[in-house]
């Protein structure tokens, strides 16, 4: 699976989980982070559009 395919699946699953947890769709200003092995994907809603930003590199856990 390519990173773009993984990104699509991650966004679909995360938005589904958000709706289940919060009983609503994503709205302006909402955001979430999906962590992969070698990067993190920040997804937000800005001006009615889905915005994605990658943070490259292995995620670091600050708390163990």
C-alpha cells in the first residue's frame, strides 16, 4: 500500500472514529493526528476544506 493509500484509509477511519466519539462530523477548527511508522499526518478543517500536513521522521514519544 502506498503512503497516499494509507493516508486515505487513515483519514476515513479517523473521521469515522471522531463521529462515533463526538456524535458529530468534523467542523471548522477541528484537527487530529495520525501516527505512522516514519511520519505523522496532521489533518484539520480550515475554511471548509480538509487540510493535511506531514511531519516527516519517526515520531518521538515524550511519555513512556
